[in-house]
C-alpha cells in the first residue's frame, strides 16, 4: 500500500507559473490588467475564436452568457442533469427554469435525440456539457438550435482541448464557457473564460463582468490619464485578476503536452481494466478530440459485488483519492423542491449517477501512482 494519499485532481504547478506570479506581484499591478489581456489573447488564439473574455469562474461565464442571450424570468433553458450543479444554478440565477433532458448512457452527454421534445415556446437556449471532455454532437446541436431559434451556450469546463466533428470547441458555438478551477485541465485557482465569434456580445460581457461600467477600471488609473466611467446596467463583480492570469499563461502553453500525458494514462487504464467487471469509458468518436478530463468507471453492484460508495471508501483506505461526477442534478434537494423534479425523471442519468466513479488522471501523477491506482482498482474489482 502507498505511504501517502494520492489526491484526486491535484494540479501541476511548474516553476514558470511561480516566476510569472512573482513577477506580477513585484510589478505593483495585481488586479485586472495587462496579464488578463495577454491570457485572453493566448486563449482566443488557442481556441481559434474571434473573442475571449476572462472572468473569475465558469459559473460566472455561464451566468453572463445567459444574460447576453437575453434569458430571464419566465424563460426555459435546456441542459443535462449529468453535470456539476453550477450549470443548472447559473440558469436559476437568471430567473429561468432549468429544463433537464436525459443523457446518452454511452457518451454521458445530453441525448440530442431527446432535446426537441423538451422545447416549448418559452425555451431560449440550450446548454450542453461536453462531459469529461467528450465533445457533444455539435453538428446536430447547431442545426437544432438554428432551426428552433435558440442560443447554444456550451459548458466546456471539461473541454479546453476538445474538437467536435465541426471544429474546435470554443470556436463553433454561440458562446462557450471554460473553467480554470483547481482540478481542471488549465488552472488559475479560480477562473473562467467565455469565447464567442460575436464582438457585440464580447463587449457586453465585459460590461456585465465589471459592475456595468463602460470603461475598464484598470485603464482609469493607468498613465493614459483618468477617465470617467458610465454605469450602463447593474453589472456583476466577475473580473479575473492579473495574479490568476499569470498562472494561466504558462499553464496554457503546456495544455497539449499535458493532454498527451493524460492520453497515456487513459490508455494504460483501458488495458489494465479490460478483464474487470467495470464499465470503462467508450472510445472517442471518430473525427473528434476528447480532452480526457475525467476517467470514469461504472461500478455495478451486481457485477462487482460492492456498491460504488463502498468502492470509493475502500479506495480511500488504500490511499487512493477518487471523485464522483456527478450525482445527477435533478436529484439535489433544491431542484426537487423548487422545480418538482424526482427520481425516475431521467433514468439514464440516474443509472450513471448511482454507479459512476472518477479515477485520478493528472499530469502530476508518476508512473508509480498510475500503477498504484491500477493495483487498488484490480484488487477491489475482484481480479
Ligand atoms: C467545474 C465545473 C463548473 C464550474 O466551474 P467554476 O470555474 O468552478 O465555476 C461548471 N460546469 C462543469 C461541468 C464543471 O465541471
């Protein structure tokens, strides 16, 4: 057994990040400023979108994307129950109703075939989630959104590196939201980004993200001289700081190399678990890039002999951290109380919710860490 606990989702922070953060601290400008601008530019270029707007979380990115799409009270927004609560919470923040549509058990993504039946005269937008980094069927979603006059806002918190069959995630939707939370593929501790090809939306997003003020606050105090600002709406405090951007710039430079390492670990897991009674992730769809954010296995008690929750605690005792992504959002008390959802509404998502477990998959892991995970999983799954 391992001596130390293998932390699930531990970020890899290199010397470059440390140097960049220290340089920012020494520069005297630690708020929203030039580093945020550089990070936005680097991200925009990486994704291939016209515009990128940095914010302080993906939750903020989703909230603002819904607001510039004019989603508000009385509206409905379609999303998946197999996601982090932030996706649905952001919809609730606008006053709109989160309308869940069940997933495809194989891809874990919203089932595009089921969306049309959930569209009503109140539906304004669709918020698909590229679960674990597997891109949704964007060709299908785009055609549907266009035909029904809906805005497509992607939750790409897992999908920085993903490509769909119609192009890079972040360059092909109306608005795409990314996360740089500590466990994500690029980390800034807390942080998010919105990409879009519409400049008018990008301008509005910037105003919404900083109190509704029409001039960047940091420019007010720069050597260009003081400028008055105008408050055009009751905006939010969602701006990213230069300290966060200083982490993100070098992190983004390593994003593709990191993906290659996770592909390596992923394929090692696939081989090692082939003969076990666990369901491992389906291979990526032809013509796509899967960002390999989460390696999820399904623990079925009938097959494995113990429940998923028991599997998680036994892994913990073997000093292997793991995650559960996710308990389906419609099973959470707020959603049951407020929107009248209940168990039985989305059987596919519930099937996954009851069985899924995410194994450590990070570039900080050594080969020995990977072997330790394999040994622990094999021993618990009865090999
Ligand atoms: C992490 C995550 C979010 C929220 O991201 P934050 O940056 O922490 O706000 C939203 N959706 C999904 C699918 C996530 O995994």
